[in-house]
C-alpha cells in the first residue's frame, strides 16, 4: 500500500496519483529485512514483502515451530533507516516521538490479541526486537472488499453486501464490548478469505474508549469513511464512530462510490442517497445507511446491534432449527459384557455410507439414503473401537482391542493390510491425504501414537511417545502440519509432522480426556472428557476460550465420549455416556440449543454429514440413530 501524505488515504502499491485527493504519490523507498532473517530467537523467519505503508512493512513469514505461514508486520515509519537489522529513527523522528509511536504499534498487537472471532484477524505474538516492534498474525489468503467490488463490475447486489456488513458488524460488537473502537473501517480493511471468512484487518488506529467522556486521541482518518468527530483531536468518540464507517462501507458496496467526506458535508456538500445512485436497493436499506451516516452523533444508531436490526426488518423471520430422530438402525449382536454396543461411527466422504464399529467384533456398513444394512466386515478378534474412511473414500480403516489395525476395501470386504506394532488396544484413528499418500495416525492403550503410510506397507513411519496414560483421541490439523493427541490423564500434546517431535503440550483436566476435534478452518480445538465439560481453545496456540458444562463430572463415569463440529462451524455436538443424550451447542455463543434424547444407553460417537444437515450417533444400546435438521 502507498500512503498519501496529503490526506492519509491508503492507495494500491504502484499508482502515481492518490485515489482520494488526486495528489501525486511518491513511492516509499525503505530497507527491508533480507529473506531468511530470523526473529524471536528463530521462532519466525522472514520471506517476501507483502506490502508497506507509511508506518510499517508486512512480510510473508514462517512459524518454524508450528510449520505454518504467517504475516509479520514490522514497525518501520517513513524516514527511518536500517543499520544491519536494527531500525534507526532519523529525519523528523526524535527518540521520544519514535518510542511513543513504537509503543502505539505494540498496542495494536496487544489489542488484537484480546479478541477471538472468525471475522477479526488473529494475532499470535507481538514483541520488540531490532529497536522496533513485530506483530505476528494469521496469513490471510484472499482479496479485499474493495477488490471484490471491482471484480463485480463496480458495485454489489444488496444481499451480498449485507452479508459482508453483518459479519463485520458481529466482529465490531465483540470489539465494542471490550471498550475498543476500530476507527478505520473501510473496504480496503476488510478481507474475503479463501476459507469463506469476512475478516476485519488493520487495527493500527484502534483505541480504547470510555463511555460519555471526552478523550484525546491521535487524529487518523480516511476521508469518506470517517465521521466528523474523528477529525478532532479532543472529542467524545463512541461506537457510533465505527457505525458511521460501517454504513459508509455499505454505501460504497451498493453504489461503487466513496461517500462525500464528512468535512465537506458539514459545509453543505450533498451526500446523495444510496437509492438515488442504485434504485435497485430497498428504500429501508438506503434510509438506514443515511441515518447511520448522520453528521450529528446523537442521530445515529448507538449500537451495532441497532444498526443491523434495521436490515432484518424486511427479511423473512428466521426459524430456529430443530433436530429430530428420523431413523434407528439395528443389527449389531450383543457383546460379551453389559456395555456391549457400538463404539464408533464414521461417514464416507461422499456422505452415502455409514460405518459402525461394535463390541461384537464386527464393522457394519449402512446406506444412509435407504437406511439399510449393506454388509458386515468380520476379521477382528476383539471389540472394534475405532473406524474411519480415508479422505478419498477408497479404503476403510479399523482399530480393535485385538491390538491390530485393519485396512479394508470396504466395497468388496477384502482386508488389504493388517498393522500389528501396537502393544495395546487401538482406541482412536485419524487419517489425512499427503499428496497421493494416505497417512494414518493411531492412538493406543500402550500410551503411544503411531503414524503409518497406508500405501507403503505394514511398518509404521514413526512412533510418538510421552503420554503418561492411554491415548484416547487423535486429530490432524486441516493443513496437515500438526497432529494433536489426548490421553486418559488429561494431557494434550501437539506434534509437528515435519519435525517429527512434540512442540508443546497442555494439561487439561485430571479427569481425563475422551475426545478431541479440530474445526474445519483449523482455528478451534474442542476437547471433552469425564469431567462433563467441553473446552474450546484457540488452535494451534492452545489458549483457553470457553468452557461448556454438559453434565456433572465423575471420575468413574464415562462423561463426554465424543464431540463433532459441523462443517459450517456453527454447531458442536457432544455425546454423553452417563446421561444417554446428545447436546447441540452454538459454537460462537456457547449456548446449548437442543438436547437430543432417544438412546437407551450411553452415546459413544457422533458425526455430521458433509452438508451439516444430518447427525449420526452410535450407542452402547447397539443402535445407530439418524437426526435431521428439519427447520433452519
């Protein structure tokens, strides 16, 4: 980006004239860190430059511990120089003004680190080094909202535009509840990512505010998106400051035009309404934008909720979804104990075939559409505790108390391979694709986790040791870089697959963990166990985010046997052994939205269908139940 020194507008790199005030732009010439430079004692390496503005340089970097790309933002104001890797303030910068600006940049990182929301860019670390500050954050792949408008031919339709504004509005509610203002909301600071998120970025001007108090803040603004009070150093700034900018952003999305600057409007320049520029927009939407962009602070909505509520008035009433049992599948024989029943269920990647693993030593395959049994796979000599389909659907893999792992051609019933290295029961399996190779992780009562390449033969690739008790659950990160395992002592370990070692661990609960799941976006780790609690953590940092209480804890009881995250990351399903039910939770708010009752014994396993409209459960009562979302 290129910052206009005349008006402060951020322009695309390479343009010769400011897009806001038409002043001539001089390209910024700065020293940059050499590719391969290491920061934070080697925790991060620096790659190519992604962009630079008047106050900093953003690099594509690498997190060497977690083996993932990151964005590294370096504080590097105009007129500074670099001696080796050390940043030196020269020109108009005194040591005092530089130190003050550097601390404000550090505050940006500390501010962002307070928030955890899918529509707020995530900060992993902020630190001082080389006489400057670095902010390490998630690397967002995608395009800005401004670029989306250009791509769409100059403006967006109302439905698409309101979708983006609602998602940013939800993020702003989180920010405002923490008594912060963003102060620079505009299309260039909103990213549409490849994983379908709308993300608010660039918190460089974010500041804490105190309600009903006049405060002194630095004057920073983008003409057209900043309200009049933002031009003053001393003024009362409230959430309505950001609401003005959010409304101005919606104005641009629907018209393709940057709104008239508030200073020009204050002296009589007319702001044409959205409907005048785009008659296809509903009058209620146009009026809501006009009200939110009122010059007088008191005439605007005083909360984001109130602003967004105006767009919901003309929308169809949303029906709360209801889940109902639509089928019960039976056929597994009784096992050798009173616990006899189904230990695990899995669904093929195309969503057509259910696999159930039972204490009757068999695996059964079921047609989800017709709800009929297809066949029975026999061969294990003891309870089958885990079953999983390969991501390409070519094979089915099972783990048993007979200490073996079997790979099946599930369409023919043929056993393709048998793995026998574990010295204890196989409790859990996870699988991913690495190019054309199928990589399997297995966790065992022998306290180890093993990695296998299905196509390579019957010897494991590596054994991860260090768990003090039975390994109960394993899961791969969606990007394939990390493996997470949890044990009966409540220990969670995160392993680097490239370095083939543990990179850190967490102590969760002395009750023991029974199940873990990682969200499809790779941002949330969910754990649960005998204490009856479901814990949500930021992933991969492991920071605790929220704890949901599903049932009273019991050291001797089964607790929560299984958790699953819906493909759209709206819901968590938890399966209870003691209470014989399934609970559905809103992943964002933590609200329990429904309890599903029907199984006669403990529920051992849950899995969502790929479209998120069907939930499949298995139980010690030897049945599989299908639950459908009947309203949405």
